[in-house]
C-alpha cells in the first residue's frame, strides 16, 4: 500500500497503518438535475479530468451549432481543422447519431452535450438514460469537463447558475415562443 500522504483523512491513515482495507462509502452520483452544479464546479479552479482532445473539439463544435452563434460555429470549426480533424467529421457532428466515423463513446458524449444544450429544469433536465450511457464510457471527471465544454457555448449563466435552455432564457438569447437559432431570438449587442 502507498505511504499515507497529508491529504488523507485520519481514518484513512489509521486504516493504512493497520493494513486494513477501508470501506468506501458509495455516494450516489447526481442525475440530470445535478448537472448545473457540474457547470459551476468547472468554472472554479477545481482540478477536473480533461477530455481527450478530439472529443473536446467535437463537443465544442456541437454545442456551438446548437447555440446558433455563427461566430462560435466558425471558431470551433477553425480550431478543429487546425487540430487535424477532417472537414466531413466536423460538418457532420450535428448528425452524430447516424455518423459512421464516430465511436460509441463519442456518440454518447455528443448525446450528453446535446442534452446539456436542451436542458430545462422544469422538464426534469433530460432522460437519465443519456447520462447513464455517457457514464459507461467516461469517468465522472470527464463528464464534468464535457458539461463545462458544452455549457461554455452560451449554455450556462454564472449569475443564476442556470444551464441549457434555462440559461439562454435568463440571458435573453431565447424566448419561449421563438425557436432557437432564428435571428429574432438574439438581441442586438451592437448598441
């Protein structure tokens, strides 16, 4: 067993000294309604496990497409092209469910990013199956990073702590009666 470090709690140090395996308390992982806390956590200096570079670029591109922000879409596309992703991979990210060039892990991650973009607390967030499928392929630290990457594209309001559609409504980027992506849904920021 490794030597105890000062970061261990007292019971952990005693268990290590006695060479007794310490029972791990399993905490339930948060469901879809816990994801706004992940977005808040990712905005702090807390260390989170990074996503693989290709997956980060794909998630960023999908979130940019879902946000309807032309600048964000072009910037994410440019960054992905510079990183070496093929143009057909980048352009086909919105149809991730039927894309043959994506792995199951990438499809699960993109489904979660899509769910973050469409998150609405009053509707229960999104189906739990999406999060369970993502947890089959990604570690919890990577899910935090994925939520942060998707939320960075206009899907998190740090003042209110809202995520997805709720954040876009709080920022005035969407209104309930106007479909997302239409020109009238975005305020004129040049004034």
